[in-house]
């Protein structure tokens, strides 16, 4: 995740909450698609790498760097099988600079959305452009605001049972509030350990910028989009899409 919204977000920075992250946000279609995109890449930069589930699995990519501001998440990343082959950096993706470029730069898990302002988003895209190799590509995802995904982030629709390897059965749920004026969604995440009744909670905020605004900022950063996807199954972006997924390169 990124510091624009996560500076005080316990969901990422609190070790007690970070241990639940992969149960809700493990290997899924986004990571599978990005793994395919990484075929043949010699280097990969993951901005907002979180617990490192993606980078640690890509042993076929020789040079891998993951950046995240949350030490609790990076502690999990470093302890993973394969984690010792990745360079993990605790840092702010808006200001991150390293004297190297990469064949692929990714943000997965809707990490783009934790950048709440246009200035934050532009700074992130400048980081992407600064670290792309001449023939390199970038990819990230942002939820399509017209799909109003936050409507399902209320207690009853979101209530779920997950199994923690150490804590046993856990009941999880969310609650969300959408600010129509700013497009910011504030949401709560709760995990209740059924064996003890102990509950862990966090408050988070994410932005829902529309596709035209994202496109303008990408171009202004010196990048160009080769394909817009509307989901992780590879369908093109268009009416009814739930995701905004640009795949591109340097302009």
C-alpha cells in the first residue's frame, strides 16, 4: 500500500491486522494476469508490494524490487518462501527513486486508489515513468466508479468466514461511506476471532478517479496506454466494466 492514505491505516501498519491481509487479498486473477505479463521480463518493480505474495512467486524474474511504506507488511514479505531473493524497500512510492529501470512496473490490489489526490496520483505516475526501461511496460488497476463497488461493502453483503492458520475461524465484514463530492470512500474492516471473540478493526480511505482523468494523468507523465482492460479476464474497457486497467509504456 501507499502512504497517501495509509500513513495511519492500521490495516497495513499494525502487525496484528497485517496477518489477516492475505486471507482477504491472496493470489487472485489480478496477480495471475500480471504474472503472465512478466513472462520474459528480466526485472520487475512492484509499487505497493504489501505482503510480497506476488514478487516472491516470480522466481523466473532475476531482479525484483518491492516498495511499500508498511513495515508490518514487509516483515511478512521478507519471511516468505522466496522472499530472500527480492529486494524489499520501506518507502513512499510517490517519492521513490532508484538508479535503475525495469522491464515491468506494477501496482496490484487497487494500490493506485490509496493515492487520494490528483497530486499524489501524478507523483506516483512520475515514479512509474522514471523507472521504466525504454521497452518496459506498466500495469495497474483502479475500480470503475460507475460500478459503485462500495455498495457491497456494508456489513451484511460483506460478511464472510475465513480460516486463519493460527487463529482458526474468523468472521470478517466491512462498512463503507461514499462522499459524492470528493469521490472518496471511507471504509472499515473488521476481523473477529470466533474462538476468543477478540476483534481487530481498521479505518481506510480510497479514491475512485474516473477513466478520463486517469488517462490524462498518464499522458502528462510521459506514458502512453497500449490497452485498456475492463477486468482481469482480459476484456476491453467499456460500458459495464468494473475495473480500469491500463497497460502501457513510455511515450
